[in-house]
C-alpha cells in the first residue's frame, strides 16, 4: 500500500512539475537605448502607441528583419558594402499618441498635404528625439503597430505599420521585400521611371524577395552614399 502511494505521489509531482515548466515564458529582452549612435548608421525604432503595450514579438521580428536586409544589401552590392547598424539594433519608444492618430489628417503642419501617416510619424519622431533627430547623419526605420498604409518617400525615414509587422511575424518574404523597398527610399532612392520585373524598387520585384535585385542605377547611387560602407 505504501509503495503504491509513493508511486502515485511521485506521478503527481512529475505532472505538476511538467505543467509548471510548460507555462514558463522567457523574460522580455533587455533593451538599452542607443545613446550615441554611429554616424551614418541606420537607427531602427519600435514606437508603441499610448493605447497599446509593447509587443516583444514585434521587437524580435523588427530586429531579425533589419539584420536580414543588412546581409541582403551586402550580397546585392557585390563589394562588401552595406549599411551600418548600432550595437542596440532596435530601440523602443512609447509614442505620444493613440493608434488612430497615426493615419489621421492632423493638419498641414503635422500631416502635410499627402502621405499623412508618413508625415505624422516623422513629426512624432522629431518630438520624441528633439535635436537628435538628424537625417543628414542617420537613416531611420520606424515600425509603429498601428493601422497605417505603406507610405515611404525619399529620404531619411522609412515607416511601416501593423500590417507589415504581422506579416513579418508570419515570416512573409513579401513583407521583408516591402521593408527592403522602404529602406531604399529612406536612402534617397525614388520610384524607378521604368518598372522592371525583379528590381526591388519596382512593385513586381518586391514580391520576389529575396530573389529580387538592386538595379545597376540603384547600386550606383548607394555606392556614392555615406550610409554604405565596407562592413
């Protein structure tokens, strides 16, 4: 009788211990902000609206994606040049507004006359960073988990929203390609006058990532950019 009770109790202990381990979740990453970023580097931010809590899945995919793009650009350039990232690859900030603000027309002084979401994010980054916001020294990539359209114009800042982040969580190459395209705009590259089937600046090429390419004229521009270095 005593033996059976011991086996029963041991089984209960093992079952309880197993359930306890199953429910354990890893702690969130420790994120120390980049105080003195490297000149001519890409600064990546996850900006969380005031009505949301930070989602560390978004933080992780933002970090993974920008590192993939660093390698992709190096491969495409063919001369070991790519953009520079900081030791803290992704910084996190709490935004100054609720989610709905980012896509709204908040007036010409904030939202401009077109690409409202893009201009809203740019306005907020200037508020958050103050005089440290400097597109002559840094290229910014800002992810905001809010419902905003894909709007990035040359130069200095790339912006992506909730739909993009969810696509990255699903490991969608299409959305990684979108980020490669947005980042190229942030480096100053415009939409091409002639669309190609596999160029990253063309709509058809985005969906082919990672098998899309930097067109020769695009590589010429990036080779002349201080943001591209042998790395």
